[in-house]
């Protein structure tokens, strides 16, 4: 079975990284932490959430951790701020001591961790009492339109494609499972909310081209197909993705965000 690839930061940015930046800004605005706090960005990827924290939260420091060497390298190149540092690491075994940060935030990562409960327990471990543990994930089932159109068309041409669809694989990406994860980790005052952002494309080619980068489940699946099958999928999508008279494609992307407090 084809699996997603996470290594090329530039290709990821073209696919979903640019939309992640919009969600990250709203996420940090919602958390509204006091200035001068120590942050940990788990699954920092190419640095979108870290950049939003630096821009909007006046942190004392932000440490980013990600399992991908390529993404960490991209983040280091992209985020030039003395308050930020990036390291390769595992969300289930964070390289920080107990109670060493004020806020743990994780963007678009938790569903890819083999044991999300272990990751959230680690988040809580490294946060001081009274601190915040928060995350957001895409609503793959109903709210991530650019992927939903792709997988619906792919499954029509190839029923086996449904096994790779993030909506089928990641039941965690919904309000009730997220809230339960946070509560089971002993976090208090748990809140879940949607964050929705526009994902606008100039035309169909602008929508299609990022899938050719190979980063993520849908692009990895696409690039593993023989060329005639890729062309058939492209043609089916072109006939279905809604376009305005000028050719522009205006979709939306929704993420589910969750937050909780470490007990005093």
C-alpha cells in the first residue's frame, strides 16, 4: 500500500503548507497566551505554526520538533529568529524535561503519530501546571475540500484508493475523539472548535500541480500510478471540481482545534 511521504518541505508548502499558515494564525489568536511564554511546537513541519507563534504571541522561546529531517532543515532555513530552534524528534518521546514549557502546540500532526494517546501524555508531561496543551488537525471527512474532491474521484476509478483516504484512516480527526484524548490525558477545561480558511486556486492547473509533488497521502498515491491512470484521474477531477466563470476554484479547508489545561 502506498504511504505518504514527508521529506520535501518546498513540495509540502505547495500542497498544504500554505493553507496551514492560515490555520496556524487563527489557532494562535484563539489560544491568546500571555507574552513571554516558552512554547513547544510538536510536529513543527516546515515551521508554519512556529512562525505564527513568533509573529503573534511574543514568546520567550519556541522549540520545534519534527520526525522529518527534511522538514526540520526547511524550517531552519525559513524561520530566521533567535527565539526559535528546531530539532528532529519523536512526539511520543519528547527531548525535554518535565514541566519545562508553558505551552505545547501541535499542528496537523497528531493523526500521523502511531500512538496519539502516548503523544498527548508527553505533551502534558512537559508542560508546567496551569499551562496549555493544544493541537489542530484537518477535518478530512467533511472539511478539507481539496482532498475530498481528490479521494472521491480516485476511489471511483480505483476502489483500493479508499484505503488511503485520510477520512477513513484518521477517525481521530473529529471533535469527540479529540476531546476524549485530551480528557483521558488528565487535561482540564477541554475545548474543541473548528477553524475554517479559504483555499483559493487561480485555475484547475493551480489546484492540480501540488498533487504532483509527492508529499502526503494523495500526492504519493497519484505519483505511484501509471501515467495513463494519472491522466484519467486528472480529467475526472477537472470535470468535477467547481470552478467560477473565470476558471478560479474557491474551496475551504476546516481544521478541528482542541485545547486543555494541565492541572495545578
